[in-house]
């Protein structure tokens, strides 16, 4: 909100005043957490003080107290240094990080601050940019650029703080005069793309089959970096079961528990799917898992929460969103444990329909997921 406001965007009336009051109260009453390493308590406080400084209402007393905290983490130390830099006290900022390492241990939070080494390195980079320490900044920016260029999933925290660091650097170091290129694809005329901005996007029509070429000619006087991004979904019936650090078993049952194959069901049949999600212990405690169950058009979901006695039990979950054609279930899963969820259906409409794959994944770590394969199913007239 502060960055948006600085760029001229208007915020709802009163929202910043309430935020400042709350954050100042929290800053003054903060105390180190017992399990500080996991919860990043000192980083939360340092970030709070940084944003208060950015909002031009710094809490210098709280900043000085945190500065004396003996177990200040690397990320919190650099974030607090950024707060001092914003308040016009670069000497205090430099004394905080003088001779300090920027190495971050390998970790990934699935809650709280959603931290990771890449996110933390981006925050450290921003602090060094504020202190105008270009000698240390450039290697970090190159490293972040390499991370952003990899064919590798990054969390929203990693992407946003990396881009924020680059934008802070770009404000102080101007280069080039925008973008001036011509783009030509097979079977189309050349197209000019010209802008004074440092980033431009051009959307192509999807290619149905085969291969094609894209020719880009740089007509400007600065370097241009081109990236082609393609996305898509598997054709119905072509999904392949796959899992990573998470296991999932799916079965279908009549209401008396008898296991069935849902390929062909009589109209009016009530049945349920049983989905068991297993944490194999390759990582640790999984937070904020999302189970997505999308049903074929010929089935209807029975919302058992509205029935007095459904006879179907589920493991605990944080939230479940039951819609007309899908059910989203959000939950956590301890190391080596299993949770089982059951969803009741009715074979409502005669015809042939496609049953999409069921997917369970960690919302903030794409290395944790499991999915089965989709298939065609049929609902037939009752005899």
C-alpha cells in the first residue's frame, strides 16, 4: 500500500491511519518469541519497523531496542538496517551489517512470513540498494536474475521481493531508452513494438500443432532480453498421475461402503469418493494444502453438511468450499500422517461425461503435490 501510494495511487480513506496506529502499538509491545527461528518473530518486528519508517512515522525507540537484540537473524538485521536508512541514519544501518554474512540457511515456510532463501536474499538486496552499496548489490542482483530466469516455480514472496529489489535499483540507475523491436511469426506480417517502458508484452495466437518461428529484431540502441512463455492444460484423457513429496489414494464406494468403478453408473445412484492424502515424511509438517475435486457434468454433489445424518465422516480441515461442480478442501497434514476426505455424489444425468483428475497440492510450495488421472464416465438409464 505504501509503495502504491508513493506512485500516486489513492487508498481508501482512513485505512493507513488505522494501520499506523495498530502497527505502532504492536512495535512498542513486541517481545522475542520462544521459538523465534521458525516463526521469524524478529523479522516480523523488523519489517514492521521498516514499513513504519516508510510511512514516515518511525518508532526509533523500538528500532534501537531491536538493534540490541543479541540473536538478531540475518534477514531481520538487514531489514532493520533498511529502516534506519529510510529514517536518515545510514551510520546506524551500516553498523548493523558491518562484516555480517548474507548467507541464508536453506528453509521454506509454508505459513507466517512465507520465507525462503531467495525471498530473504531479495530483501537483503533491497536494503543494500537503500544504502547505495553497489559493490555488494550487483552480484546479488545477478543471482536473483538467474533465479527468476530458471524454469523453476517461485512463490509470490520470492517473485514480488525480487522484482521490488530490481525496481528500486532501476529507479537509481537509468539505462537505455525503452524498447524498440519488430516481431514476426510464421504466416503473419512484421509487427512493431515500441515503448519507453523497460518491459513490454506481446501475446501470440495459440499454435494448434507443429512448430513455428518467432523473429525478433532489435531496432533500438540498448540490449533487449526476450522470453517466450507458454502455458496449457492436458487434453482430456491425457493427464498422467504424478506425485512429489505427497501421496494420494482415490476410490469410489456405494453408500454401504462397497467399492465400485465409477465408469458406468445407473441414473439416481448415490455414492461417494474416498480420498486419502498421505504425508510420506520426506519433508516435515505440511501447512495450507489444497485438495481440488472437480466432478463431471452428469454428477451432482450432495452437500452432507446440510443433511442431519449423512453417515460420511471426514478428517479435520480448516475450510471447505462446496460449489455446484467442485469441492475445495484446505487443511494441514503432520509428518507421516494421513487424512481422509469423503464427498458424496448422485449420478443425476444420463450421458457420457469427463471426470477430471483430482489434485492435492501445497499452496505455497509446488514441490509438494499429487494428482491422479482423469477418465470418461457414463451415466445410464436405470433398468
